[in-house]
C-alpha cells in the first residue's frame, strides 16, 4: 500500500512538469525564428504569442483567418507555422491592400502563400464556412468606433466551420464604468465583447488572463494609446508609461456551435 501511495504521489507531482513540456514545438520554432522583425519580437514579453495561440487551439493543418494584421506581428508567426500543411488568410481593409500585398510578396519565401481578402465596413469578403480558426487582436474598439462591430462578428460566424473557433483579444475596459458605444479611449468591457459574440451566435468556451496587466489604470490622457507601443504623449512621462507596459487585455475563446 505504501509503495502504491508513493507512486501515485510521484505521478501527481510530475503533472506540472509534463504540462510544461507539452508546448507545440513547431509553434515555438516559429516564435523563436530569427526572421521575425526585432521590434515585434520585443513585444513578445507583453503579447505572449505561444500561450495565446495555444489557448486558441492552433494546429498546423488548420485554415486560419487573421483579421487586420497591421504590421504583421501575428503573420510573422502564423505564416511559417501554417506554410506546409495549413492555410492562412489575412483580412485587410481596401486602403491597406496594396501595401499588405507588397509585404506578403517580400516575405513569401518565409511565410508561404498567404491569401488576402478584403475586410472593412460594408465589405466582409471572408471565406464562407471554411475556417477552423479566426483570430482578431485589439480590433473590437476600431469596429465600434466605425459602427460595424455587429457586422464584423456576424462575418466571423459565417466564415467558420461548425465547431470552429474565434479568438478575441482586446483592451479591457473597467467593469464598473458604462461602455462608450464608440470605445473612444480604446478600451472595451469584457462583458460587452462577450455579448457581441453571443449575439452573432457564438458560445463562450474559455477565458485567459495571459495578457492581464494590473498596472494599467485605464484613465490615461490619450486613452490606451498613451501606453506602449504607441506612446502618443511622446517624451512626456515616457519612462512612466514604458514601465507600465502595454495595456491590460482580455483573451476570449468562442466556438461556432456544431
């Protein structure tokens, strides 16, 4: 009996170590690639790419739609990771299309054949019913400001396969203050975002605090853009805002019902 008890204790003690070793090695390689832009790599300490993408359930054979890739932070990781076995769509606005296509052409050897579709107000050209995963990072406030947040979530629902996943990252607004319909300061309440997704038909699966930042008091003179990486106040109190770091963000995972 004592031997059995000791063995059980040993196995239980080993669980955290086993879990720690269970990271996606191919994803870790993509994150660690020396072909990534150094300025974007510097943001890993705030954005935790491995943890975020594993939370989303990313797999190398998936069809993934990345919404509004911006400077390419996530594309630099997703492109190489999905290059051989998966498919990556990047959804960009009409005004960003030309520059983004040039960036994709310049990085084709590393990122592979990344596809481009148009996404913006009154234009939601996402691949219908074929995506395993839709990823959006820090965009909900933009859609609210432009007045098409409901249409955006509806487009994601339409793009996903039954059982597909929507991963949403956003600057977390204070839960004890009313939500500005236009999210002018860049912050969105977590419950407001959940309501938007559920209205489109999604079911909330899980939440992650990987991107939480308790130093962010959310009362800055230039809203979220006071903090890194924007630092909209320039040299005014720059050291203070750099020390705070990037905004407090929530991370949510939704599923389109099967």
